[in-house]
C-alpha cells in the first residue's frame, strides 16, 4: 500500500470538514423545516451578531466506533456549541441538533455542554441554550442519565453567577426538563415546543388518561403553570425575545446591566407623566390595569413582561428608566383585586432573586388589599410558601425603590418592599393607604360592640357615629403621612412626578454597595 499523498490528506480533511458541517441524515433538514422549526445552525445564525460566532468542538465525537466496525459516530454529537456576541456582548450558546440522533443527549454531547458552561463561568458571560432534543440517548444507557446528572450539577453550581436562558424549540421530555428548569429563564414556541416529564403514551399506560403533547406540555400550559417565562409564535420571534431579555441583564453577578442611551427620555414632564394622575382611581376598591402605570414610567413605554399567564395578580418584568435597567414587581388590581396568594408570592420572590443575582435594581409598585384568606391557601402551605417573598426582599442587595400607589394593607405591606426590607427609596402617592386593614373592617373590629349597643338602645345617630369613626381611622391611618412621619415613606409625591423621581433615585443608587452576605446561602423556605 502506497503512502497517502498530500492530496489524499487534503481530500480527507475536506471530507471530514463537510461531514462535520452537516452530520445528520439526508432529508432531516427538510423534515425540521416542514415542522415549522429552524435547524440548530440557522437558529444560532439568527441569534448571534453577524460573523461573531466561533464554534467549539465541531469535530468532537463519541469515543468509540459502532460494533460493526463502520464509523457512524456523528461529528459534534448532536449539539452545536460555541461563543459569539449578541448586541456586542459576549454570550456562550448551544443548539441541540434534532437532525442528528434526534438531538439526544449522549456523553460527548453532555461534555460539550459542560465545557461550554465552564467557559461561560470563567469569562463571566451568559449561556443561551437552544433545546430541541429527544432526551437521554437511549443507546448510551446509564451514561446518558449520568450526563444529565453532570449537567444539572454544573448548572446548579453556576446558578446566580451567569444568566442561563433556555429556549425550548422542540421536545424537552423526561429528566431533560430539569436542564431549563435549573436555569434562570425558559422561553417556548407555540405549537412546536413541548416540555413534560412523561409523554402521552406513558400517561396512558400508567393512568389510563388520554392526552396529547400539547395538553401535557405545550407552550400555553407551561406558561400557565409558570414553567415558561415567555412564549412566542415562531423560532425567529423567540430568538428576538431572548436578545431583548439579555439587554436588561448584567453578564454576570459582578457586572452591571448595560445602560442604553435614552434619546426619548426627558427631564421635563411629559403628557404620559400627566396621564398618571388619572389612572389609579381614588376609590380604593376600584380596579385598573397597573401595566398602564408601568408603561408610562418606562423609556419609550417599553415593558418586557414575563410570566404574564401565571399568577396574573402580580405583574413582573423589565423596563428602563433613563436607560437604567429595572425589574418591576407590581400588584395587579385588575386581577382578583391584586390580592396576593401563594403563586403570586412565589412568582415575585423568584423574580427578585433573579434581579438580585444579575444586578438589576428592583422597583415595587404597591396596591394590595392583603393576602387571600381561606382554607385552600392555608392547606396549600401559604405560610411556608408565602414567606419566600419576605425572604427574597430581605436578601436582595440591589437598589430597591418602592412606590405605594394606593393600598398597602396587612401582611402584604411587610412583604412588598417596605422600608424595613433593606429598601433604599420609599415613595407614596397622596392617596396611599398604608395600614393594617381598610376602614370598614377596622371600625367593625375596634368599635363593633359599641355600635351594636347603640343599635340595641335605639340610638338614631348610629350611621353618623359610624361615619365619624371611619373618618377618624382614615385621618390617622389611611394616608401616607403617618408613615412618612416615622420615616418609612421618604417622600409623598404626585403621580406625575413618579418617572422623574425614579430616574433621579436610580442615578443616585448607581454606586450602592452590593455586599454579598458572608454565608454561602441562607435557608430560604423552599
Ligand atoms: C436516541 C433518539 C432519541 C433518543 C430520538 N432519537 N430520540 N435516539 N435516543 N432519546 C432518534 C430517532 O431514533 C431517530 O433516529 C431520530 O432521532 C429522529 O427521531 P424521530 O422519532 O424520527 O423524530 P420525530 O418524529 O421528530 O420525534 C421526535 C421525538 C421522538 C418526539 C423527540 O423521537 C421521541 O419521542 N423520542 C424519545 C423521547 C424520550 O422519551 N426520551 C427519553 C426521555 S427520558 P433515525 O436514525 O431514525 O433518524 C430522559 C431521562 C433524563 O430524558 C434523565 C435525567 C436525569
């Protein structure tokens, strides 16, 4: 046998390169497109700034050949990994390649991901994972399961160090779901992405229930349960949403979110500012949409709401004020009167911890009649689960600004960014009512016996007395001034002053010290 020539060697390299670009089966790209999905490489191309993506490990393969001696091990092992830029900022990205072994996770696939996460950790940049996978690679047996375990561990270790965003763009089943779930944000695509622990066939076998992929784990159902933070209609839209989200976050736990120029920001009062005076009804039991308030505070009225389908009685999301990134938590009076319940506290608590991890200042807009009472909430663990919100505010070290728009009653006062929870700036609108409860309930408890006796004695001025007591309680408690006297409200401001007050406060708090506690972590009631 003659020695290989230089040309043979170059041919070999060329072939190797071509195989590595598309290691999948013929026709599988068309199959992917026919489902309305993009391929892994197309997704990366759309996500990253043009020409910045550097692929890592394209030639990596499983360690040994197939048993029949032929070498069918695909290059890349079903996942494209690398680093590039999004809006000029460094980001590590992986895209599972459903055209190669169904994007299933074997050991090499998992090691590529772990290496990518470790790289992101070293250089301090976010990781975006584009998930489209058949889950644990069946032929890898326990090796595939161990791979998930390894992946889960590295993600948990990195949690709070760099943002981890998972876009579900196909199937994400079984234990694989814990990969997005251990990250910070999960995005899904309507109709083409599914995320569930057990698929319809297993459900039928075990429980006898007939169901579908969509019913079990479609984007909508995952949005309602809070598993998914954001849902789009196409891959392209989901990639754009991911870029939008990244723009609000610091790249890691020690950096700051980028501050964008805000040409439309004005230090003069605007029409939108003046409209704030008329949005919140003075009557404390009248509903309104708090998003109307948020949009008037935000630069360009741009509010990126997440988790909108889950626990809609509290609104969370990102906005900018004079270019500063801000995470807002706002009671929503148009849903169950804005009453807090278990889901709302968990939703808000998790968001506060996410903002705190990636240095996004917190803005709390308070208008809450209290916590939802009742057997159902108590039995579902309202005490244990509700305390997460208390804990999250107490641990947060980012700038915290609270504005009480109207009601702040009972336990909800203590858990919604009160001055006592390491809050920096506490503002209140003139109609703010910060008290243990509203006037009718308070008068009934404090003076019920006295009023009842008046009725029994046939007094004619009972109503007059009642109104007097309500007026007295309102004067003493249902306004922001007694709270301001104690120093727990820093300033009472007119609604139209809110945006500029926030802009000033965010400027002042930019140098707020961010001392992490010395302990590794507290014992949050999970
Ligand atoms: C190996 C797999 C695979 C897997 C798909 N493929 N899933 N190979 N391991 N898990 C291969 C198929 O054999 C096929 O190979 C190719 O990928 C495309 O698959 P299709 O079924 O033809 O594609 P499609 O119709 O689009 O369906 C995609 C799918 C389906 C819905 C993902 O393949 C599926 O249900 N796969 C199994 C899902 C699952 O139950 N996974 C295990 C979850 S448990 P060829 O050669 O024919 O092209 C789990 C445990 C984790 O993940 C534990 C962590 C602790």
